[in-house]
């Protein structure tokens, strides 16, 4: 398989997710949610857009590593689990919806930020699947730095939310605490 097939699938997936996130964001805001930590958001968007552009530019004609494609597929199962668990609370932004509690089911029973783990593995895995080691290191490292910033913003939002309970607050991945 050539990289163009994998990249086309990822591009469609991301476009669908952006539509879902936009719809969920509008609905959460309609219900009174407000955004926190917005300063990091343009950097995350730029990083993910640059990642896709570089992959298309340099990887579309490359063969795909089947074992790393398998890893990517496994990560997509995790992504689907997150999306099914969060439903209308999943968004690409950090939104606070007063009165809502943390999600404590699905992958959030085990990890505080499962979607961030998936993305942290996914960006370098796709680049490596296309044989792009430097891109895997560059985008993987930059993504880790941005995720650290985002997680800090999200955790601060949780701690500031009315009714926060440290013992039961298990996560968000862009939904704190919407």
C-alpha cells in the first residue's frame, strides 16, 4: 500500500472529527460552557495541519509499513472508544460546562487523558509507517510539548470547577469538565 491511501483515510477522518467537534462545541456553548486555555489552541491546530502537510508532501508515494499500520489501526480503536464514551462532550477545545462531572467510564476508568495518549503515539506512528523518522521525532516531540501545556490548562480548569473532587476527577481530553 502507498502512503497516499493512508493519508487520504487520515485526512477524511480528521475532517469528520472537526465537523463533530464543531457541532459539539456549539451545543456545549449553547448549554453554558465556556472555553479555558484557548491560547494553546492555535499552536495545536498549526502543528496538526503542518504534520498532515509534511506527510502529504513527503510520504504520499512511500510504501506503508504493515506493522506500524497495525499500530495505527489499534490506536484508532482507542480513538473510537474515546469518542463513543464522550459522545457530545468530545471537542477539540477545553470547555467547562458548569455542573457536569468528570467522565468515569470507558477508557477514563484507566487513564486520565486517554485521547492524548492516543494522539501522542499516533503522530509519530504514522510518520514512521511512512519511513519518515525525522518527521516522527519532530512532530512527536512538538506534540508532547503542546500536550503538556494543554493538560496543564485542562487540569487547572478541573481544579477550578465548582464541585471538583480530586478522588473522582479522571479526565477530559478537551472536555474539562463539559
